[in-house]
C-alpha cells in the first residue's frame, strides 16, 4: 500500500490504514498548552516582561530549554536560562498537576491498543515532566514507545524532524507510512519534514502556517480527535 498523497487506488492517505500512530502529548493527548503558556507568561512577569499572544504561540511544541532560550531573549533584561527556569518550573508544576485529557484522547489511544496498531509518543516534554503530567492519566502507559525532549538519542527537537524519525525507527516502520497527530506549528513542521501524514488538531487554521515549504504535503486540520478515530475505524473495516 502506498502512503503518498493518494494511495494506489486513488484514495486520499487518510482513507488508508496507517502503519503506526505517532502522538504529540501537549495539546493533543493532554490539554496542557494553555497551562504552559500561562506558566511562561507568569515567569516573564516576574522579570517585568509581558509576553504577547504571538510570542506564546511560538513556544508551542518546542522543548523546555529551547523555549527558555526564546523567552530569555524576549525579557526586557535577560537573566539567563537557569534563573528563568528556576522561577518558571514551580509555577508550571502547580498548573500542570491540573491538566485534563483532551476530549477523545483516551478513547483513541485505547482503540489503537486494542487493535494492535503500533503507537509512539513524540513529545518535547522531558521524561520527568511526562511522568508528572501522566499521574492521573494511567491510560497513557499504553503508549510504551516514546521519544521525549531529553532523549539522549535525539539530536534536535521540533521543528526538526528528528523526534518523528526516531519514533518511527523505534517502531520499525517507515515514517511515510505513519499518521502523526500534532497541534503546533513546530510539531507540524517536524512531522511533515519526517515524511509523516499529519492530523493537526486546531480550531483556528491560522495557527498552522508552513509558509509553502511543504507544498506537496497536505496536513489535514481537525477540530476533534474523534475525526481521527472515525477514519481509523473506517479504514480498519475496509481491510
């Protein structure tokens, strides 16, 4: 089966069953993105800096250290990454302990698990952060293959394709045969650059702009994860 824009029968890629599903965590499986933004905003305020909505959007999908570098540069008086994170992390830990699952996330993951569809998590969060955020979401343990922000085998984080390439490699599948689920600009660019077919969870089309760099790729924007599950069920029934 071909996983180009159309399969060999002339169907769109999202009508064919994937070799694996590669999940981002924040904003896809867990509703943490607003909490992350709030933590960065509050931390910047400690240093007399107000972050714009545009700046906060640029942080979505990136690793903590990469975000800290950006925010430090935006501070009216840069203080250094270590001092910034020392202020930000207690704020983030308090907020993230309240994180809820995205609607339909648990159902989608359990369906993949029950149907033995390989899964991997490709997240910019560190292993400690994922463990902390997962305390009340034991179903996330069903995704055993993981590429996280502090993975020693990861040469670069999103928007580089490395997280998705490594996730596919660990599942022993081709990235071009995978569905990637993302919600951020950086994550979408990473998944597309890796060759994955991408579902972008976003109610606002303006949130994702690939600047024409992937004109041969067509990420499919969705407003809810149920859409992905519906397509998986239809493709499964057609096998």
